[in-house]
C-alpha cells in the first residue's frame, strides 16, 4: 500500500507533497534534514495523508495535490491546522 502525504513547514510558508510506502520513516527523513528538497524548511508537521492501493493510483493523487487546485486546498487545510497547533 502506498501513502500520499502533505507536510507543512512550521517556520516557513512551504508545503511538500510526496508518496511513500513507509510514512513514519519518510517523515523522520524530512524532519532530520536528510532530504535535499525539504532540508532548509524543516521542521514539518503532517497536514494530509491519503492511502492508495497501488503506486499508479498514488501517483495520480500526488499529481493532483501538487496542482494549483490541490495546493490551494492544502493551504486552506494548513491554515486551519496552524490555528489548532497554536491553541494546543
């Protein structure tokens, strides 16, 4: 099973969308600075997770979330979650 995920930088205005078969390990790599693309934006919090049956369907969903419409929805979701994190 594959997972499509979106993470938001806590300190910067940056959202990353990716897919993996081991979400826990992948998030640890992002937050540990071991991914070149996200290294300078760490630390991250998860804002969205979607399970997919196979790699092909995960790739389709990942492309959607990286599109303009998908990114806009993720920004709205991130903004809601940021309010929750601050009030927690």
